[in-house]
């Protein structure tokens, strides 16, 4: 697997990595400027030249993987027998500058229901670097024409057209995915909330709707045996508190902003707890 496919594979598996690039070369070196490799927790892909140079890159890359707030950095490696490293010497005679760029695990969001609000929310979220899953039981909501506004998305968009039992998609979502329930059908919403509470490893679960709707849903979920603390973990109403606007675009911006705040809080908690997985 080459380095580019490795970056894509790590993202798909929601694993962090470090992209290592030979930024510059002075004198003799085993690889030219621009050579790349990817360092994962247990494997590497590509090469920046082997020997001590690559061993330094791998060791430092894995140090960065253990630092939740790691930033890109440059590292100079002298390839001389007068510059011994813990990994041995490499006497090509030159000097290499490596650029190490951490590849973080991006957020993952699943929007169940791509109606007026769902589509507006997808348009906002698609501007960010994240994995966006769009799920709807109505094929007409997921046509290429209707989703054309997402053609230039920065996000990786995955469309799930599921005419029957859209809640089955929950088991296919990556760990940590934040789920937003906003379908056209209250019965479908209720089934999704129930299934989400039975699906391990999801992130937050949010439900659009009124206080009356949530009162009925909450009673049903409790009667179905879900613990009260788990049921009350469902976020409703979704979005920033205090917003009274009912325009789909305004609701979408509010919900997206609330998600970004949640991701920011998670990142801050991770930084304050060394060793916490990304």
C-alpha cells in the first residue's frame, strides 16, 4: 500500500497517523525531497530512505501519536558517521529535513432524515473536514440532483438509501459517530432513538422536535427498559440553546455550531488527559 492509500485507509478505520515528508535534502541522501511515508501505531507505509533516517522518523512519529495536541514539526537528521543516533549511523554524508504532520481522527456525523433541515445541515457540515453519513428511507430525498449542492464538499459524504429499517445503518457507522435524528416520520424517529441506545460505541444522539414529542418518546424508551440516565443522554432540542427561529437554514447553522462546540470540548478533554485515545 502506498502512502496516499494508507492515509485514506487510516481515515476509513478512524485511526490516527503521521505523514512524514522529506522536506529538503542537502548533499547525499537515500531519497529525494518529496518522498513520503505514513507512520501508524503498529505499521508504516512508504519510505523516506530506510536506515537511521527512517527509524528516527518512525520513533518521532509514534511519539507524536501519543500527544493529543501534537502539531506539525520539522526535524533535521544528519547522515554522517560523526552524528550517531540510537538507531545506528547512516553515513551518506548529507542532511535531511523531515516534515512530520499528525493525521487526526476527524469527526463522524450521521444525519437521519435529509428533508429541508437535514439538507441544509448537510450543506453546512460538508464545509468541514469530517465524515458525513446521510440516511433517508425516501429515495427522492437522496437523488444526485438534490445533493448537487454537496458536490464540492470538503467532508467525505456517504449516502445511505434504505427504504426499510434505516436504523440498521447505525450498526455500520464508525465508532464515535454523532447521530442526529430528524426524519419525516415520528415512528421512524422513535425506532432510531431506541436502536441508537442499543448500539454501542456511538457518540452523541440528538433528536429534533418539540418538548411534547420528547415527553412521549422518553416515556416509551423508559417503558422499553432503557436506563433513565441513558435515555436522558439523548439531546433534545438539538442546536444552540435559546434559538427560537424555525427557518431550516437557521436551525442547521445552530445544530452545526453545537456539534463544533462538542468536538472542541472533546478535544480539550483529550488534551487534559494524556494517553487518551484520539
